[in-house]
């Protein structure tokens, strides 16, 4: 478990204290939605049925409509009209899953905040187990996948990626854990302070420290619709994970540089010796030349690419644009 790297000198307030101050604790759900028209109503029904079994808490459901173009917003509006616990943060366009979570977190007021997907792949009943772990003292509870019902390709790449990331990241990022999590009020407050633009939230959470716990679960299949994480978005998230939490790729360039310098020195000695001792064969060696040239060219391009992706990150950050743009926040009594 990650040792606490405290970013703040404020003393954490135990969650029991909030409960003692009168009203029951508020549990907020942060729920990103992107084109989930087919499944979102069923999701909400299941979630509300599950939380109804734990009436000792108050609840709040913060749906973030991440620029859906399929009528999801209409359904969310309808949910908000019929349930005072529903808030809808409507984005002006699609900003992506990680940003949607961020906005939800910014709007959530709970003593505990639960982040989960809205396609029923993160089963609502597991969120109660997260709450139980929180009640037994954990400040951050991650839901870790024991199994997952995704394509063989996705399972394979995810498995490899999490282990690679763990190997090179400077913080202890748990494997097989997505963004399905509970954060207590203090942890949520701290996470709100992370305003970087290229976001990898699971890494940011891991880097905060706090008392962390894990709950194992079996990830279900998506109930309706298709994944909203096509290859392009997945690769971007994967790259953000690496560049946010590791400078290994940059350091690798130096190492490759040293290795090719060593090879180059050998080549130079070889070529000069050949010129001096066997002048009649020095014209041959075309293959050698091509190999050396193309290899070095490739390595240089690759290195530039690595540097470029870090420079791109810096560029994104210095622009200081808003993380997201909200068209409207919809609540129960408003239209
Ligand atoms: N999502 C989002 N914005 C996006 C892509 C996805 O808010 O640009 C939401 C989506 O509605 C879902 C969650 O993020 O609730 C996870 O997406 P998805 O299920 O498609 O990813 P997967 O489970 O396939 O990795
Ligand atoms: Mg999903």
C-alpha cells in the first residue's frame, strides 16, 4: 500500500464526526455519461434500488453529460425532474471521461464520493461494499477487477499496460483498477486541487496517499451500446498515464544515446582500421552504412517523438484553458 505522501498540512477530519453533527452522511455518486441513451434509465433504476437498501445515508447523483449526441440529456433531464437527488452537469461538448469525472467531483458535496461508470459495468451493488470499507476507516477505496467481461484484445492490452505502468511509474498505481472508487471528503477535496489538463485520475488518486483499501469485484458486460473508448482515446489515456507519472521514456533516450555512441565508436575504430590496414576493401560496406544510418535515423525520430509528447503536455498546461465548459447545471426544481 502506498505510504501517505501528504500534500497538505491540514489534519484529516474523521468521517464519523460529520455523521455526529446531526444529519446523516451524504454519499455522492459521480456519473459520467456519453451517449448512453439505451442503458442510462436502467442504470439509474438499479442504482436507486441498491441505495434504497441503505437508508441510513443521504444520497446525491451527479450525472455529467459529456456532450452526448444521442438524447441521453433528455433522459437525464427527466430523471432530475422526478428525483430531487439528481443533478445534471451538462457539458458544452465532449471533453472525455476523465474530465467528466473531474467536473462531477467539483460539483459533488458528499462526505463520501463514489466515481462509477454508467453502463452497469461497474455494478451498483459493489458501491455498497465501498461504503462499508469507508465506514471501517478507509479514506480511499478502489474497486479492483477480479475478472472482466471485455474483448480478449482489451483484456490482454489492459493487463500488460497496468503492469508496465506499475513498473515505470513513480507512484504505486494499483493494477486492474479503473476509476471505480470511493473517496472520503478529505481525499475528494485534495483531488479537486489537481488541475492538470492531461489527466490520469487513477494515478492522481494513488499519489495522494491516505488510508487506501481495495474491494475485489467481477466486472460485468456493458448492458447496452458500445464502448465509448475507441482505440484512439484508449491510447491517449495510456500515454497520459505514462507521461503524467513517469519520466522513464525521457531517461530511456539518454540510455539509447549512450548505447549508440558506444556502437558508433566501435564502428569508427573499425572503419579507420580498415582504411589504414586494408585500403583495397574500404569501398565495400554499403550494407553496414545503410544499417547504421537507418538505425540512427529511426532512433532519433523516436526520441524526438518522446520529447515531443512531453513538450505537448507542457504546451497544454501553459495555455491554462478551462478544463471543461458547462452549458448548464440542471436540478430538480429547475428546468
Ligand atoms: N464516457 C464519457 N466520455 C467519453 C467516453 C466515455 O463520459 O468521452 C463515459 C461513459 O458514458 C461510461 C464511462 O465513461 O459511463 C466509461 O466508458 P466506456 O464504458 O465506454 O469505457 P470502457 O468501459 O469500455 O472502458
Ligand atoms: Mg464500460
